[in-house]
């Protein structure tokens, strides 16, 4: 497995000397500070050094012409400067997030390895999990620090969910970490430094103690964040399963409050979410995705659904917030709802057409074509002042003209979707992952326009195709 390489044939990156704090922190995922957002791709099933499912993360760098697979880094726990070593089933890359954590003008990458075994041979702690910060710089990512699991005896799979944001309103980005067990969410407070122990403090809570308790066995499975209240700080959107069931449960949390589990607001249940301003009113809105049938999950729907939760000032949001749901049966939404489609399996918000409204990409992970099952589709719905509009809505698949490849069994095209501006033109570009492509090798599609895509698999970034790397299980940009 190649170690931390920037483009084919170059030598491993050296540890950069920390720069003075920048007046303006870099945007998330701009690791080399050139103004272009880069793409992080998790392959938690990747074989590394002969260790199956050790996991890897590839970073493909953005440019004025889009993502360039000729300029990339692939990082594993065997990479120079990364703490630990690749071990069987670590799942490095299961979750990623990004922020300029040390405010030096370069975004940093945070990676979870939730099945990392911690401890010593005489006192092992299997599947305790770990989180690593990879530091940005002029040449990209180099050097790393471990974000310790501070109460490992009360939880496992630390790092199975991650998001970053300013949760306490102090101007520094924080990191929220999800885990299983009875202490299943931690907010590690910024600022962060490249050397020494993290001393800025943390808040740890158990979502099982809320008025609608989470199931500790599943724990916190997914996290997202954004300024839902328009108040200058980021709210946390927390996903898990309801206690006693495997039904989706989703909560809004205010990280400014130490005992925030006493003040949770519960949202329509979903397994994934994305946060951005859809109706252009200055408040970030929340889209949750629930791919399950209502017979399996009361929050689901035939073929799956997405729900838009409007952001608002605190009093309105907590007392009288508005919601709207969309399925493939909704007027103007392409397609038809069929059992098992998985509509809502992946969701992402971003402004595709530059009109100031966040648009929505929705993966229907298990949509089938003819005899080929679970091939997958992605539907685009455009944002407006009244929510998502039917005007211009479309669906993409590997059977669509301009989309490379062929719809095949278990591709799961749309398993993850991402809308982010990688060419710095003020418009979001679409990235789609199909982690089941080619027998679970996985693949990622990058679209300069919605009908002009390119595709690359794990080999393009030096990830081994031994086993089932599931390249694209995670996307971040």
C-alpha cells in the first residue's frame, strides 16, 4: 500500500511546520489552501499491508477544471506520520469531517477508525475506536494527531460518526464524535494544536438519556451540523435508533449547553442528513433521509423519503417549526415509489445553479433496472423559497446518457452523494459514490455538469482492490 503520496511517483509528504494563525480560516476540505475544495473518499473495507478491512482515505484535489485524479493522496494507518498501524477490521475512513482546526489557512481532515483495538495485550479493549486529525498545509495533508477517546470504558466504536462546527459559539471549530455505548457523543472543543495534548476541553453525553432515548447498541450513527437558528453557531443533528427498536431517531442538539440531552428537539427520523439554506431566508435548513419502508420503520415510506425541516429563530424552531416530506410519489419528483428503492439513502444540499437556494441530491441506493437489482439512482430537486420545486427535477443513473458505466446488480449508485463547489465558480458540483460497483470495489463519479460525468475507482488513487474496499462509503468535500 502506498504511503501518503501526492500524485503518482512523488515521495511521502514531510511534516510541515505550523504556520501563524490566518486572519481567515480555510474553508472545510481545502487542504492545500489554494481556494479549491478537495474531495475525501473513505474506503473502510480496504486491505492495507495484508490486513483486510483496515481502511484507507483518498484525497483528490480540486482545481479550476474540477477534481484531478492526477493529484491525490492516499492515507492509511501505515502512512508516514499517522499514529498507529493498519490492523484487520479497523475501518479507517468509516467517517470523515473537515475544518481549519488550528486556523492557519489550511483545512484539516478528521478521520474515524471506529473498530480500532485499543489497550495492551494484558488489558485489550477491542473495537474501542480512534479518531485522527490529519493536518493541512501548502503541499496538502501531512502529519497527524490522535484525538483521544477520553472515557473508553463507557463506549466503543468511537469515531463511527463525525462532524465539525462551532457548537459553542466561541469562534473556534469543534469536533463532534459519535460512538456506541452509554456515553455515545463527545464534543471536543477547539482550538486545536498540532502538538501536545488537546487541552481545550470536551463535553460528553449519552443520547440514551434523552426524553426519547437512543439505543446504546447502535449509538450515534451519523452526524451533521449547521447554523439552523441563524444565531452564529452550529447546531448538531444526531442520528441513531430508538431504544428497544431499530427505528430511526433524529435529534437536534444545542452544543452550548453542557447537559444538552435534557434539551433535545426531535426531528422526523432518518439515517442521514444534510444542512444548508434551501429557502434563502438566512437560516440553515435540515434534510433527513430515511430509505426504509414504513412497515420496517414508522418514519419511512414506500420506497423511502426525505424530509425538509426549516431552520428558524430559536423560539419558532423549538415550538412551531415547519416540515415538508418528499417521496417518489410526490408530484414532480421523477420515478415511482417501489418497495426497497431506498430513496433517501444518501442526501446532500448545495446550490447547483447559483441562485442562492440550496438544491438537493437524493440517492435511491437500491433502485433496480430490469433484472439488475440494487443498481441505484440519484434524483436532483431544486430549492426555492417554498421548498423543493418540481421544475427541472431529474434522475441520473448509469443508464443515463453522459453517465459513465452500466447499471449492474448491487452497484448502489447513490449510496453517497455530495454537492460542493470544487471549481470555485459559485455553483455546487455533484459527486456520486457507488460503493458496491465492481463487486464492492466501489467507484466515484464526478460531474462538471449533471450530464457530463467521469468515473474512477480505488486503483486510480492507489487503494488496493483486494477484498471489498467499498471505495466511496464516505464522501467529504
